[in-house]
C-alpha cells in the first residue's frame, strides 16, 4: 500500500485532475511533440523564451496521471528560469525518478513528490516524457521526441 | 457433450496444477494472470518436452545420418503432423513452421502478395486488425502501387458482413483478416467472409493468433487459403508458430528467404529450390520450439477444445456482468460473438494507472493500445485495460479484478 500511496500522492492526483498551464501559447518561440509508443502517451510542450529567460511554458496532450502531473509540475517549476537552470532541474528530476539520486532534502523541493516513481520502473518514462519534450522545445527539435 | 453442460466437469483447480508458474505470489498476493492474449503460460508437459529434447535428442534436423539427428527430425516432423491435425489440414506439407503469426503474414505478403498484387490493385483488411496484419500489407501496397482498403467496424466492435462485401471489389487481390480480435475479442464472421471472397476469386488469409487457444479450428471447413498462429499464445514456446497454406497456393509461391534447408541443389549458376513446405523454411529452425508447440497442442486437445470454449464462455459472461456492474467502467468491444477478452476503460483514470494499481494486487493485465492503435482511435480512447482469459482462470480471479478496480477508485477518488 505505502508504495502506491507514495506514487499517487495527493499533490500528483491534484495536478492530474487540475493540470496547470494546460493550454496553447499565443506566441511560442519553441515547441515540441513527445510520444511514448509503448503506451500511447502524447504531450506537446510550448515555451516562450525572451532575454534568456523562460517566460511561459504550457502543455497539452493525453496521458496517465504520472505523465500529466509531471508535465503540470514541470511547467510551474521552469517558468522564470534560464534554460541552463531548467535543464539542471531536469537532470535532478531524472536522477530522482530513476533512483540515481535521492530527492533534494532542501525544504521546498516541489519535484520531490515524484520520488515514489523509482519503485515503479515501468512508469519512469511516463514521468520523464514531458521533460524530454521540454528539452526538445528548448533546443528547437523538429522530430517528435520518443521515449523508445 | 450430449446435452450435458460441458463445464459441469471442468475442474479448474486440477488444470491449474499443470501450470507451475501460476502458483506464486506477486507483491505478496497470489498471481492472477489475466494477460493471456499477450502470451499464455506453459504446462509442465511442454517444459518437460523442451528440456527432454535438449538433454536427450539435441541435433540438427533433416541432415545427419546419426541417431540423434534422426530422433530430432522425427520429433520435429511429428510436431508438424500434430499441427496439421490440430488445424484439420489435409496434408502435413501444407504446414510451414514460422516464428509466429507475424512472420506467417509477412511470408504470404512477400511471396504470393508480390505475385498477385499489382499497380491499382487492392488488399482488403478490417478495422480491428493487429499491427502485424496491417503493416506488412501497407508495405506491400506501397511497393506495388496498390491500395489498402479497410472494412470499418461498428460501435460494438463487430465487423458487419455487408460492409465487408461492399469493399470486396474487382480490384481486390487478397483478403487478410483476424479470426479473433486481440484488442476486443470479437470473433469475425470468417466463414461467410471467405465464401464472399471466393465468389470473387480472391484468396483469404486468417490471422488466427487469438483464436487457436479458444476454439476448434478446421481450415478445410473454413476453406481459408492461409491460416497462421503463434505458438506462445497457445501454451507453447515463443519464437515458433505455423502457417497453413493450401497446397495449390504454396506450390506456386516463390521462396520467402534463401538459405540452407530450402534448397535441393546449389551451384553458383543455379539453385534448385526444395519442395513445400521446406522451400519456406530457410536455415536451422527452432527445433525445440516446434517440439514444444506440438506437445502444447496435444495437451490442449487432451483437455478438449469444445470444453475449453464452453468454460471460457461461461467465465467471459461472468466477467462481463461483473465489470458492467462497476460504476464508471465502460467495456470496449461488446460484439455478440466474442472470445475471452474484456477490454475496458475506467472513466477519468488512464489505463496505465489502472494497470499499476492492479499489479500491486497481484493481477496481471495488459494496458495500452494492444498493438491495435486504429481500434483505439475508432473508439476515441488513448488506451484500454485488457483482461484476457484462459481456461485456467477462475471466477475468483475476476472477483479480485473487480475488487482491484474498487481500489483504483479509492485512490483516484
């Protein structure tokens, strides 16, 4: 039970039900499509970069609670950051959900709610798909991102 | 069965004893294996046959004059005979060993398909095919400048015969359809479809991957031109399967792959191909797999396919009623004629979340698009949860599935 509750924390379920920044941007400067062929999850990420700072990030798509919540939390967390800081956040997130690193013990790490994902190896890709897609949007990729 | 209910004598607990893998715990709960459409479990007799082959008879087939090679050849060719009788084919020469149904379909597409499909011609499939019965035909059509036509399915997930007949046209050169849908469990009206195609002189391939474990198949009675299935879905090993083809077709088809075993003589100027079915079996085959498959079919026939079908239908009816009673659960695929597949969506919860929660209850189901993405598109869902039953499943396991869905609701609210 504990592992399931750890995975499906209230914060994750809340983001799943009411995703933040679930919309299209008026004038995105970067965009990318992400796709997990294994489960059919699709996510599109748009962002607006100005003066070296991510001003806006939004996403759309269909997916499980984990991928939707991961996208929702991600959009909230990277806004206002430089691309470098945002990508450092991605690396920390990736390390945490794959079990390569512990969650940041500092108080206020809002990504820590995804620490439970490591106990569910089949679900790691659900959590990282939005981040990979965000990364592609930053670097101006034209091909859809695939987790395979 | 003589009027008696066939299931009255079905002792599921005794049958379960034949499958060692079923007796284990997953996440501290007894395993409820409800993913049989993905792959089925193997009875002890199949495991024994494979081990016995490797410990006593292992040798290459069709070559050696030594005793082991003779025994291996005898066992392997004996399995071919077993497959012939299982499918009720007229002649063992009509049975080609393949890796699985996917290879069986590709074999026909790239031999007969290349012979009979030309520019402007059509290949006809249905809207509920597995990707393996879509993509080879797409590749063939692209290569030949032909068109792939798709018979639409109705809201219940059935294939209306009239819709099939409407699309069967003067340019149709091949028909390839599932006997049973993997994603929905729909049993297609294949007998009538074959008759209609034959009236137009069009050969028909049946993808039997989801059928052979659940019903008696008689290729002569069906009068299909080709029938293919995978061993691992019918309680045999992975990597082996069979393609049945009417001798009249196989005789006129060119080889699929070149190599050893498929030739009579080779020189740098000219190679003479072997007779059917060996012409289609290049290279050393999966000998242990073929032997294991033969034993699996023998085991299934020993249980009685009519009794298996009767028990599974009762289980399917029980499961259908049980799932229909769960609030917010919608069954996808409600055709009148179905094999033991329960595909469903839980409103507001993605199939993968359902699958993860059920797994923690020890229940193995498939979640996703089931290699049938067009079916998901047709029903407007990204994915479904699929419980697929075998004769060793129980009502208690269905009850646990329903309880697991209550758990899903508890977590997701």
